[in-house]
C-alpha cells in the first residue's frame, strides 16, 4: 500500500512539474477588438449622417443611407507558425451604432495576416443562427434560405427627379427560385487586412468605403438596379464583384 | 451579440440569486417563489432568450399580484376601468375600437396595442411610438393619462395601501407591505411577460403537427417574396416566431402627418411618421389595425400595401413601387396572403385560463 501511495505521489509530482514547464513556455495571449468604421470616399459616415440625400455615387446618382447592417464572420489569424480560425459571426449594425466586437478567444502575440469573411460561408449560412433570426436577418427559403449578408437601404433621386427607395441587399446568389433553387457561384468573400502586429490587446479598425459598392468594377446605376435585387442573380454577382474593394485596414491601436 | 445574450443570462441569474439571498437573509416567513417564463420550444429553438430585468424576476406571487392589478378598476380615478378594459383577453389583449375611450369617455389618438410576447422585445421600446423604454415604465403612464385611467399615482397607491388584500399581496410578492408605484408596475409587468402566444396553426405546421392548405402556402410564398408582398423584411419569417422586427417604420399611411409617432419622441424629423411594426399574430382577434385603427379589416390592410401607399420624405425605403401605390397584388394573391396571415391565429392564447380575470 505504501508503495502504491509513493508511486501515486511521484506521478502527481511529475505531472505538476510538467504543468509548470508548459506555463513557463506559454506565449502571452491577447484579445483583439474589431472596430468597423464607414466612409464615403474618405468622408466619415455614422448613423448621424443617415437619412439626408447627400452622397453622389460614381454614376452620378444622388442618394441617402437610411439603414446599413451586415455580417462578418470567420476571422483568420495566420503566420508561419500557426493558423487560428475563429468560427464566429457578428452583425455590424451601423443604424444602431453596434459596430465593434471582441472575440472571446484570445490569440498568442505575434505578427499575423488577418482576414475575415464578408457575409457567411455556405456552411455557416445553412445553420440556424438564433441571434440573426432575432434580428429578422433571414433570407426566405424560396430564395435559397440562410441570411442576408448585408442590408443597405436608402433613397435616391431617380431620372424623374423624384425620391425613390433602394434596397442594396446582398445574399447568396440564387437561380431557379423555389424549393429546388440552385446557386451559380458563391457571393460571400474573404477580406484580407494584411499583416498586423499583435503584441498586446489590440483594436483593429476596418474601414468600409460605402461608395465602392456602387463603383468598381461595375458602375452601379440606381435607376436600373434599386429594389427587388434579392432574386436578381446577376445583381448579386455584381454586388459580390464590387464588394472586393470595399474594405480596408484602418488604424491599429 | 453573443456577448449580450451571455450578459443577459448572467444578469438574470444574479438577479435570482440576489432575490433568494435577500429573502433568506431577512428570515421572512414567505419567500416569493421563482417562476421563470415557460419558453415555447419554437422560441428557444429560433430566437434568443427573453429579457427579464435583473431587479424584477418572475415570481409566482408577483405574477398573481400583477394579474389582479391588471384586471382591477382600482387603478382608475373613478373605479370604472382597468388595464383590461382596453386590453381584453378575448381580443388578444387589445380592444375592438379604433382608439380606446378613457374613463371620461374621451377617445385617445392611438389604437390599443395587443399584448403578447413582450419579453422578446429586445430593443425594449414599447408603445406605437417607442416612448416607453421598458415594460415597467410603460405601465406607469396610462394610469395618469387624462384620456386613459386619468388617475394619480399617489391616490392609487393610497387606495391600494388601504385595501384589505393588497398590502398582504405586495408583502408576499416583494417582501414589503409598503406599496409603491414602482412595485405596482413591476407586478403588472411580471404578469404581462407571461402573456405568451406560440400555438398557432402555423406554429404547429412548423413542428409538423398541422398541414397548410395550398392557398395558405401560396400566401406564405407571397409574404416571403421580395417581388410580391415583401412582408418579411419588417414582419419576420418562419425562423422568427415573433412576426415583427419590433422596429419603427413609416409604412406609407399618410403623405402628411397628424401624428409624428417616433419623431415626436426622438425629436428627429427623419423619424416622423414612424410607428412600431406590430406582430402579425392573432390578427383575427385584434381589428381594427394600424396605430390609429384606421383599417377595420385585413382586406383593407392588404389593399393598403398593394395599392394605397402614400409617399412622404420618411417613407421606409423597404416600401416597394411607391409610385404605383404599392406591390400590386392580384385578388387571388391578396386572398391567399390573408389566409396565410390567419394561420398565425392562436386560439389557445385567448382561451388560456391563466390570462382570464
């Protein structure tokens, strides 16, 4: 019995020693906060600037913004040593000034290439995400289901010089609407923020230039494409293409 | 968002702990019994948890007291009306008047809102105009409003305090026989949070316990199509059993406003003419419709969105084909849409004995 107790004591001692060694070698873990800011070709936009028809897109359409919210997901930190993928999603709601989030999972200090997904990849988009349900952010089943990637709503001055609503709603592009809908191509996309040095808790600013949604590579004519764009496959693909130049890295503090 | 949900859980949990601790440390003989909301499966499966204030957890005694207060004319100045006078169970806790009459026979300017599923109003703005920033706050105003119960809280509290039953009921619910306005509205709010509606034909359809007719299914399709009804952007979808976004919109009722709605509350002209999206549950019990009760029937409501929209600077950009008056549904589409909307009727809600006087 004494031998067994002595052996157990030794095992505990060894395990305890190993644990201490691991702690000594552990790299500091820090938290990252992502702060999304918005501008129109460099002019800052917050919800205070909403509702007034004051922006001119590349096509020359005068427009306002009344509602802007979108989903970002799957943040990836990668360098030569490791790749950390945070399987998370967050609704950025500019209308209600909810524009930052701090993932619960810390990352070891280091320099990383940081990227995220605009919208939801197809796996995430097929899940039942109750906080997005609670925001009524769903896409109808007859349009393929899942969730909006973005809702950008406002008004513009149309060719008859009258105010008209627009709904620039980005979703997963869909064809053959109905129960057997098909998907011609993915319309979520990855945003590469480049290399970021993360040596302490850090706040990463991500800038969205809203004007880019209407500019490059597809000149967006709101007189042609304004509402009922969710079932419009080609419009969804145009949004996807224009979205590639929308985000950029801002300040890192 | 996930963080907010977690925070609410924690706050609620500690609220319960504090209540229990206070009860036991005071060594009182009666400890309010916690009675959390019974969350329907169709809610817990699809939307985040309800909001329960940390300083007003649901208790058996608090709910019972709130129910009695809700139906008691003692809250009105002349003892003729209660909350239930304008929020009647058989009308899904609204009434059937365009605008309700107060104790002096004076009609207000707003339609009485139906009451259910209010604990899931995540932004916690209540009333058509969002003026009340919590359920507890909401319950304060009608008591003193001259065109509603036209009472005075000091008088109400004095009457309750002098009542043969209420001091004991408050003691049971809140561990104090001293009645206050705040405790009164807390109790009413606890009762109101129990008013949960989640057992309609459509709820049962989603749980494979009911079958929809082809017309009802077509109505759902119209509801969910952006190029048809496009109702879902403001009124939710099968994955959001609330059937409202609880947000505020100008839905094209008027080109000029006699009631500014949210705009009168925020002072922001861009909010003029915006009112809360009501839930589409229990429409069969809750006519007339809109903030001023201007539409007597569901047909009138559907016609409004189909060809009756009025343009104005604050009309919501989600309103489609405004220059044509609306989404231009055919008669058959309107009929099918109406049939679908009526599948959101919950007979068990208005018959629930827990909700009757």
